C-alpha cells in the first residue's frame, strides 16, 4: 500500500476547512438570486418539483426533497435521468419545476434531462458550482454555490454548499425569516471543525473495519447516504446506508456481534428514531454508535457505545449540514488511520459523466 500523499491530503483538509466561509458567503450574497427563483416557482404554482442529480449531488437532492415536502408541503420527485438518455422517453414535465443539482455541471445525463424539461416548458433551475458549465447554460435559472475550485476527488465543500442553497430556497418559498433559521449555520460548521480531536477518538471507536451500515431517518437519512458514500470513497469501507424505517424491513436480520452501525441524529424527530434503532441493534448483540448534531437539548438518553455530539442552535431541517461536516471528518480520520489517501480514491475521477 502506497503512503498517503501529503499535498493531496492537505488540500482535502483545506477544502473541508473552507466550509464555514462558503456557507457564510452564500448567506451574504445569494439571497437575491434565491428569492428571484422562488418568485418564479411561486408564479408557476407547480404540481410537482423534480430534482435531478448524480453521486453526492443525488444525496443532496434527497435532502432537498425532505425540505420541500416537509417545510413547503410541495410534492417532490427524484428524476431517473436514464428515462431520457437511455430510453429516449421520460415524463411530461411542462407543468413541473426541474431543479438540477451538480458540482461540475458536466454530467451528460443531468444536462440532457434539463434540456428536455426546458424544451417542454418546465421551469429549470441549476444548483451548480460552475456558472460556466453546460448545465448552467442549459437551465433557465442558475444558483451558483460559490464554493470556489474543488480539486479533491471526494466532494465536501460543494456538497454542503448545495445543501445550503436548497435550504435557502425552501425558506424563500415559505417566505420564512432566513436570518433566524440559518444565521447560526456558519458558526455551527466552524464548531464542528473544531471537534477534530473528538472526531479522531470517535473514529477509533469504529475500528479498522468501520461501520457495517450508516442509518438515519427523516432529515438524518440524506446525511447517512452521503456519509456512507464518503466512507466508501475515502476509506474503502463497505458501509451500507439505510433509512431507519427500511432497516427494520429486512437488513436488521444481519445484526450479530460483529455488526456495527453508525446512527445519524440531527435533532427533532430524527433523535428518537436514531436512539430506538441503536437500542434494537444492541439488543441483538450488535454495536451502535451515534453521530449527533443539532438542537439536542430535548433528547439526551444515555447509550453504550461511541458517541460524537455537537449541540448547536439549528432546527432539524438545517442541522444536517453540520452533521455532514462531522461525517466528512470521521471518514477522513478513518482513511488516514488505515494509511490511505482520502483525497485520491482509487479508480475515481473528479468529474464522472454518464449517459
């Protein structure tokens, strides 16, 4: 095994460390653009919003679905881009709003889906880090993530930037007060980064094999999806993501004394689901570890096993951004402990394009 590349590892660390500034930049600069998009969507009064993405951005899209369906009561669907590119069919989208989420804006199937939707008359929005990308050119509206260049293969700051943009859009659609809801976010992300010693200790409790699964419910589920992906990319661990609800519909049969799960808790409704699932795993002889970030004041039951917790003044819909930053650090620390280079996953490139 070749030793990790110090320059690459340092660059990934630097990109992770930029996240408070990226979030703050979005909150300072992007409200006018976000409100303009929200006004266009409200004027359409769409029956459905369709989110289209791939990879980490697909996990962000799932977060967006929870935001729009819970906070905005808006029916929201996740697109299957191959219906357009592979089967040359696809749904009728004229009355929809299609929001594409992408870091590079160069995924061929996502671009093709947006082009098809716009040709049908749909409102199309690109949430993208590159304002000069093909996706930005294909969409009617563009919300840039303002994250700056991201050179490491694992996406970090672009993911939390996308999540922040969708949270801003959800608040704008609800005519809510963004300052009260998102103002604490940059400082909360900064506090997550300051927990590096605690993260390192927590990663060691997970062991060399890492967790067998990463589980979350509600707003914790998108974090579980992205954290499981980061554990695969950075540390080559076969951590499988599950919704806590789906976990009971079969996967729980896998639990034995060698089974370890990482439960994601972002406060609110997600807390009880994380705790009860952890207890169910322990009752079957497995190991349960909790990663918690959010407003945790109302839910502090004791649980054996590893715990990483950050109590911050963020409501459940917005705490996933902070939880994911903690998860990125956990994956980084596990990879480093295993002698791997988390910035250069084998067989992967920064831009992956599929048809």
